[in-house]
C-alpha cells in the first residue's frame, strides 16, 4: 500500500516536520483525485530517483566518495551536491505527503533524521564531514526510494493469498476489488468489498445446499434472507457426517462482528473509525475460503436443509 492519506495537515506536520512542503501544497494534494495523486507520486518518485543518480555521478556512493574534485572545483562541486540534497529533501517530503504508511516506516525515519542537518552542513568548512553527511543522506534516500519501489511493484496480496487457486472466479471479484482498494490506501472501502465477497460466499453456499429458513412468515431460501438471518441459519445447519455446525459459535460471533463493522463503515460518521480494516479483511477472506472449500467436499450433506428461526 503506497498511497495512504493523512488524517490532517497537523498529523503530517507532526510526523514529517516538512522544510519545503507548505500548507498550500498539502491542501492542493488533498483536493486532488486519486488518479492525480498516483500520477503526482510517480512523478515525484521519478525525480527523486534522478536526483539520487546525479549525486552518484559526483562520486558519492553511500559509504565513500569515489573521486575527489580538483582543488579549484571543491566549492562548486559541494554547492551542486548541496542543491541536489535540497531537492531530495523536497521530493522526499512530497513522496511522504502521499503515503502516511511510508512516512511512519524506519526507512522514512532515517531519511527525515538526515534531512534535518542539511542547513548545518551548508556553511561547514569540514570537507570530510560534509562528504560523510552526503553519503549517509544518500544511503537514507536510497532506502526511502527502495521502500517506495517495493510498495508499488511488490504489493502484498494479503487478501487474495487467503483464497485457494481454484476459488471460483465469479466469487473472487469482490476480493480482487478489495485488494486493489487496499493497495491505494482505501482501507475502509477495501474492507467493505471484502465483506461483500464474504456475503457472496455465504449466499452461494446456502443456494448450493438449498437451505431454507422457516419462520412465522413462511419458508424462503436462506440465500435471499438478510445477512443476519443467513448467518444464523448457517449456524443452526449441521453436517450429516459428524453433526457439527456449519458455522461454529466462534465463527458465528466473528461473522456478526464483521457484519456490524461493515455496517458501521458503510454509514457516514462524524469521527474517523479506528478499526484494523486490514486484519478484519484477512479474517473475512480466510473464512470465506474455508466455507467454500467445505462446500466442495464429496458427500458433504446436511442433516436438514430447512432451518427454523
């Protein structure tokens, strides 16, 4: 997940303590569309990578300097290096403006720590000390870029990893959508899509087993009932083989908790909900996979398919 929004400018200022990014730029960023934010992040990261290459071209490699400039070029070379480091500071702050998660990582911490000495070394006459700082800052910049690159090109498929390879494509769509939403920082929306995928599995299971719900209103297919009644019906249904419930008590409580969390996320709130959406999504996907797998077992019949609620 490389795109992840800050809750406020104050939170960004607290974590990043920006030198270059001002309120107007942050406000402009937050008013941009998601595709604009992704494009801007990609451009800032590309320029960041180019600045790293420029610093390397001056001989800095992160632990030493490969070649010293001629005496009459020492000051001008350092001025160039300092300007590149200043640009790295700006671009790094822009990258972190797009990614709250990245800003809270160890890679960002090293970069932000090194950045604070930029002005200190500008006026220094200690050539060896200046070179050490530049190399250290270059190493931190490399680490920050690597973390960005890995976040974009090696995203964790933590939701899809919960599903077996033969999981039906038609039932996987909501989980794929959820994975995409999590990858760009839409965590609540990703959880909602995962919940939708789980509900789809529950309804598909009920339809496959032809489970009916019987109450004072009559009899109707469980797959058409409310999610609450559907979960209850599956909790009362028992496997013919060992008489165990389709949904054990723990899973029943978990599903109702997920349902309640999904309902809370689906409605507007005056305050930000601080749920661990990723963890809930993983649990939902894992249980969806287990339930579907159990439905595919040969001779996996039920004691009865008409459930009284």
